[in-house]
C-alpha cells in the first residue's frame, strides 16, 4: 500500500530498526492497512486478498515463527493446512484411507468466507489461551484491526483476518482447531485443510445427523457462518477436494484419486496461452515458461494416475510448438532453410515449405513432425510431461 519495494525496505530496516523495535515493545507500533485485491475464482465469484506492506510482513513473519512451535503440539493430527511438514497430498492420502475402510458417505462442510467472517474477539481469546502474552496479543489484535484500502478508500476490519497476511494461516488453524477437537471428541473421521473440511461416515443416516449437528455447533460455538447451500452430503465419485476427484478402480477394488476434469481444462488452457502463435520471443523463452507450469501442476497432482493425460498433452504440446516454429520462419525460403538445417533433404524441404498455411496438418503430417522431434525440443528446454511425472514418482518412491 505504501509503494515501498522489498529492496527499499531492507535499507529502511537497517536504518530504523531500533526505533521500530522500541515502538513494538511499548505498544506504540501502528500497522499499515492492507491493500485489498480481488482474485477471480475458477467457479465464479472472487476471493479477497490483503497485501501487507513489506515491513508489516516481516514483523508478522517474526510473530508466526515464534508462535508456531507453541501451537503445533495442540493441533490435530488430521489438520494438514499451513503446517510444517504437512501438505495437500497428505490430506488426500488420509481421505483415501477412510474411503477404502468403508467410510463412503461424505459430509462436505463449507464455511462461508471464513477469512472474511472469523469473529476477532473469539479468535483473540483462543490466541491468549495459547501464548498468554499481552504484548504479543496486543500486536496481533492491531494487525486484525488495521483495516484495508480499497479503490473506494479505507475500510475498517471488524471481522476476519485477510488472506495474504503471514499470520492469517496460523490464526485460522488456531480457531478451527476447536472444530477439530470437537470432531475428535465425537469419534468422527475427518480431514481438514485450512477451511476445507470433510467428514466421512458409513451410512447416509449418519451423514445427515453429522451435517445437522456439526453445522449447528460451528455456528453456535465458533460464531462462523456455514454455507448450507454448499454444505452437502455426497458420495466419493461426486466429491471435489483440493482439486482432486475420486473413482473406484474396478480391478484393484479400491478408491483412487485423479485431477478433476475442470483442473485439467484449466491446465490445458494455460499451456495453450503459452504456445499461442502470436507469442513473441525465442522458443527457449516459451519452453522456460512451459516447464515451470508443467513442473508445478504435475508435482501437485503426482499422487493421481496421470500417465494417459500426460501422454495426450505431450503430443499436443509438441504439435503446438512445431506450429510456433513454423510460423516464426514466416516465408518459404526461411522454412526451407530451417528444414535443411535440421537435416531434411533439399527437395523435401522445398516441397514442405510451400505447403501453405495448413499449420496443424504441416506439424503432424509432414517432415516437420520428424525433424522437430522430442529430442530436439528437449535441447531447446522442453522436457516432456511424462518425464516430469516419472521424476516426481521417483522422488516419492525414493
């Protein structure tokens, strides 16, 4: 919000840390409001993020690093979000354990805009029970009350802890740990990642009872809103959790996971934007961006079976890159030169270079497909999806 960069903040801290520290110690430090940014959600609507100043981010991170070891022993074994040594993959694995143990009725709890609606007084009471330190508690409360800057101006924050703050993930776990303890006391099997919580039971009647009583408890005891239009009872094949879908393998007779179709569609759309023909720059620049997207997506979904999807995307991706190269060569003379440089005979190169603008046909049915091979594209920096997938599997198994 203050327009100060990370590099500028470093010099500022070196010169002014003594006075900043004194302000914090004497409870005189005043955090800056966060800048609100609305991020579109894939299924519609927006998610409000709060971007702190770099100085406030540094201080919040310091608080989080001290408080986290105090909180960790208190958190549930089945809480996987924003914790050291825990991940989405672990949450999905545990959910699969429940499903394969016969707990195939799922209560999917949806907390309505949790980070925007969390009651601050109740949250601070839970924080105080853990740290019992007035100075730190006072500073955390100031961050909750710092407000936000929107295009319309300053707004107070009387509820919630904006997503984007370094403290928000930890504070969310402190509040929702009360829910975890209640579910454990009831003997329920559940997994929670941040505010995404699913409970598994053996029968539909149990699922209806659990959905009714747990939703009522959340609203009464935690003061949070449960979105009853999205909170629902479902079967594993209907569930979407952390981007994964679930299916029963008829041969192994067990539940497995895979990326949801909409996740695959978004992934393909991203790759399509990186391989559009009008994209400027050298092919190495394209492959660098593509490799980053591939690695991130495949490493996240490596728990699922991806071989078929990756094989399909691999072939399509190479075709689009061949089209990009063909378009960059522009004129027949340059195309003939490019093909000959790659080892194609003069006559065949000339014949191919005058095939017109049938880009997909040229990229799949002519000597271009054999010339610009997987190995050649690998030298330009493109590693295949299957190679990334096998690399991730090797790391997981190793």
